[in-house]
C-alpha cells in the first residue's frame, strides 16, 4: 500500500507550485483563446457556432474524462498520470498552433483536453494528500484559486499582445515551455502516491457520461443554426443517458463516481454552484470578447486591457476567499460571490452596462469579485469529509462540474446570441441579442447565492458528517478533515 511520504514545509510548497503550473496553462489556455476568437473567426471563416466549438470541444472532452482521470490516478499513481497529462497537453498545444483549418483546430483542441483532464483533478488530489491539515489545505486551495485569477489577469493581456504582434497561433506557444518545465520539476520533486486499494475501471459509466455531455452540448450549440429537427435525436440521447447513468452507477460496487457523495448537502451544493459559477464565466467571457472587438472595434490588445477590471479582482479575492474558508467556513465567500455575480448580470441585462464606460467597468469589477470568491469554497467543500482513497474522484467531480458549467455557459449563451442576431446587422443587434444571455448569467449568480446559503448551515454539516461515516470503511479509515464548517 503506497502512501505519500511526509514532506517538509518547503517541499510541500514546491509541490503546490508545480501543481499550480499545470492549472496555469490549462486556465490560461481558455482566457487567451477568448481574446483570439475574432481573429480566428476572420482567419478561419468561422461562424458563431464554430467559435463556440473551439471552446466547447475542449471543455466538453475535459468534463467527460475528468472523473476517469481522477480514479485512474488514484489507482495507478497520481504522478504518473499527471506527467502523462503534461506530455499530451503540450503536444496538443503544438498541434493547435499548426492547425490549417477550423475543423482540425477543433480536433487538436480535443487532444489538448485529453491531456488537460489528467492535470487539474490529479493535481488537486496531490495537494489534498500533501496538505493534511485542514486549515493549511484551505490556504493551499486559496493559492490554487489565485492562479485562476493570474490566468484571467495575464491571459487577455498576453493573448492580446501575441495576437496583435504575431497571430492567433502564437497563443498556444506559451504552453510549451511551461508544460516542459512542469514535467521536469514533477519528475524531480513530486512523490508518487496512489489509493491503498485500486478501483476497477467503469467503461459503461464513462461511455454514458460522454454520451450525456456530448449530445446535450451538440443539441444546444447547433439548434439555432440547424433547427429543432436535426438536433432532436441528440437531445433524446441526452435525455436517455442521464437516467441510465444514475441507474447503472447506483448498482456498481465501484462506480465511476460514487453517488453516495451527493448525500452530503455541501458536496451537492458545491457541485451545482460550480456548474452555475463557471457557466456564468464561460458566457461572460464569450459575450465580452465579441462585444469589445466586434462591436466596439477594439484590437485584441486593447480588448485584453478592458478585461483587467474583471481579472484583477479575481486575482486579489481568491486568496482572501481561501483564508475565509479556512477560518470561517464557506458560507461568507459564497454569499459574497453570489451577490456580486448577480449584481453584475443584472447591471448588463437591465441597464445595458456595456453601452457606457463607467457601467461597463463596474459590471466587470463586480463579476471579478464574485468569481474570485467562489472557487475556494467549491474546491474545499468537494474534498472535505471525503476518504483520501477517493480524493481523486471527489476532486474530479468538482472539476467536472466546473468544465460542464463552462461548456453549457458558452453553448447556451452563444445559442441565445446567435438566435437574437439572426440576419440583422451584427453591431446594431448585438446589445439587444445579448440581453437574454446576461439574464441567464444573473440567474447563475442567484443560484450561487441561494445554494451557498442553503448548503452551508448546521443541517448541511450534519449531512456531510453522516456521508463521511458511510463512506469510511476498514480499508479507508482516514477521512480528509473538514474545516469545521463544511
């Protein structure tokens, strides 16, 4: 039975830094890509749905494979899977930079995602098993969340500069040196660890997850362009895959994801909050990038500068959120996040905030604050109270929820935008066509607020404690310690 050895404080910080490097390239990839969308649209002659697929092909594959990657890492070794992910992601990035057409770019984005699926949940599992003290782990997760803020702050600027001075292809080059450095450092400094007892693969469950996510996303994205008839079979597949997945997984001894996790109200709440928050992020970046460049006529670099009022608060608030989770629990950060994100969505939806500079900046700042506070409580709640033998799976459920949320956010908001614009002149129709999308984002923020309130109280903590007892077994006596306010 292989266990991660006890590491010195300095070594733990080094492991955290290496894991954060993987998060940086995966997160940076999305924020950089958003700034490059208009340039890619012109160069590759892409439609709105084509742009959606450059994002969603990546997040969809990522969401479909994260749970498999988490459980595989627990079984065959976290460092081994993490290093494989770095290699595949780096090679996929190189292929994306060479893509001669939109179709091949989408394919290579899927290759990237296969590698990315082996990075974030596995890195979080490594962090969970490295930082065993609840408060120290909460602070580490706060640093992890701050890296998302760094990617959001640096992504638009770096992406805008590269697109403006070289081309959109250069945005994928930055992954190459970071990926290689992370690979060499992992080989040297990250110890191998795995769950004491190997979990068997679940190929049927994995296929049902792919069928559910893929068919649902395809139906949403293609509906405005193809109509209801052609996408109806895909909607039917999604409608059948969900109950089939729930029925099948409940009957497996070692399922892809243990449905007993969801008996914990904080865990279930964190899952839905992750979907809502990242749906808002995906839709926000998609609408903002197209508005700034295609409606206001800004170049990629200046569009990136306009995104700073959103990115900077995310960077500043993420570590503060981590400290609050460690000392006071997740309720306060979630309430702040939900309130700020809702206010931002309403500002755009009801008051057309994008039409004046002052309200545009205010809306961006509010969203940045909200998103900065939401990430740490999601991650901490997902792994708190779960057996360490299933840390990879628990972390992967949270990561899957994030990617599924971002996929749905881009798909739904993009579909609403495409339907609203129709054949009207793009610049004239954009603000009105985007308004329903902003209302959707406001609803996502409200969901974060309400669920944060409902799933962080005394009753919710009792369900988490009961779930921990049920999940614990003689083979898995250790349970990841909750912060006291799960």
